[in-house]
C-alpha cells in the first residue's frame, strides 16, 4: 500500500488549483524548504486564532452596551 493512502485506500493528499500570483505569494513567504502543507496549516491556524480573538473582542465590547 502506498504510504499516502489510508486504510480504505483513499488518498490522503489532494490537488487544489490556485492562481500563479497566489503561488508566488506562498513561495515568497514560506520558510526555505518548508512544504506547502505546513505553511498553509500555519496560515489556517493563524486565521482561526485571529477570528476567535475578533469574536471575543466583539463579544466583550458588546456586553458593555447591553441594557439590563
């Protein structure tokens, strides 16, 4: 069995299409030798963390304006 397949034989990798300009940005900003998967995972983690912080900030700032 290929190491890139799970127990059911499904591939664990996939191909996505991105614009060349987007790939150029990825190449410019990822660490030398860093794989695309690792860099994209870092970006998603940062996005999720930032989104959660914004949600908490919005919730905190809205609590002071509630009428009780």
